[in-house]
C-alpha cells in the first residue's frame, strides 16, 4: 500500500461525499486507476437516475470501460469507499480489475441501513427457496439458443 | 404458470436469439412485464457496448426503470432466458420485481462456457481469500461520509 493508493482512496471518499451532498444518490464513491492515472470516477446514482444498478462501482466500471474501449479492466485497480455489495462484486468479477481497495466494511454499511447481508443470504439459498420467487419455464426452447451459440462461427466471447 | 407467462418467456428467448444473431452480445434475453404488458426488453450487450455489466437482465431492468421513472420494479415480473448470474441476482434484489421466470439453468450456461459458479464460490470466500485481491484502506476517513449520510435531513433512501 503506497501513498498513491491513499490518494486514490481519498478521491473515492471525496466522490462519495460529493454524490451524497448533491443528492445524486447514496454515500458511495469509486475510482478506477490504470498506470497510476484515474480513468474513471463514479458515485452512487440510483435515486437521481432511476437506475437500481447505478452503484458507485458499477458506474465507475462502465465509465472506465467506455474510456478504455474494452469490456475488461486489465491491469486496473478499483478504489471504492465501501466494500462492494453482491451485485457490484459480480460486476467486478466480470470486469476483472487486478485489485480492489475498499474503505468502509459491509458492517459499516449495514449500520446505516444499507444491509447487503440479505442479498448474500438469498444468493446462497436454493433457487426455489428464495424470497423472490424463481420459477423455471421452457428450458427446452431456451437451450436451443445456447446450441446455436455453440455452433456460431463469428461469436465474440467474453 | 399461464399461457401469458409462456408468451413472455418466448419473447425473452427470441430477444436472446436476436441479440446473438446481430452480434450484440451473448445468447441471453430478458423481458420485464407489468400489468400483463411488456415494459422493457434487453439482450446481452457486453461486447457491442464495451459494458461488462450489460447482461440481459441488467439491460432490461435499467430500461424498465427508465420507462417507469422509478428505481423499484414493484409488481413487475422478470422473464429471463437463463438463470441469473450473481451480478444479475444482486440487481434483481435491488430492483425488487415480485417474481422471476428463467429458461436455461446455470448448468446449461456452464456447458457453453458461461460459468458463474466461479463467482458464486468467490462471493462465499472471506474477503481476504479471494482470487481478486481485496484490501481495506482508510476505513476511518470513509466512515465519516456514512456519518454525514446519517445526519443528512434531505436524503432519499432506496
């Protein structure tokens, strides 16, 4: 951990504070860094943009990928003012930065009523035991599209 | 499960196929329905939009929320051509539709090399034991923004 890491985390915290103060959304900020330079910054924007997926990490990842013109954050570092929720954790694994620094813990978030534990618990449940009802339907028809993907010669994998 | 449910799932499967054929992204589609009407449709758009978060469910949820001008999918049903990955599962819990129908299973997806199990496994690991390195930093400074959120009188919760 270097002074530069502290600088970038300080920036993520500032972005969190600015987003909160401007009523862009909740008190969360994130910064994507590559080669020691900030590529993108994002704050939680759920309530101002009516986008439940607009968490700080997702916003910063989207912006960074747009900037880098790629769907992979190779050799990037994500600094986030709080430990990611399960959605953001999934987004991080799809984007594949090489490292993540986080400020607050999920326990700190739960203490101000951002309680991700419920979602962690639901993910671990069997699909038919969750609080939101998940029902399988028309698997046979749906699988045919997967077979066509397998046979497709010009597909771009990710 | 009704004939209408089959109709909407058929639509999600068609959207998956169209997205694949047009090289918009992988073979996944989703539809959001409210009051028996389609509010939004989305196909996987990761590779064409350079957005690793543009899975079919996330695209459909974003569009539906924009259409409904809300960050909550109250009384909506999501039809997705495949069981959601952990990121999409998180997005679903934040958007809170009342029910989800899915076509292919995650095992079907793994069979064509979309293996979410790795992410499910990582989520369950302790934060310092994951393949992507997660490091806590400056928690004390970061928590101050949470304290300001708690004291904020004009906050919009979500």
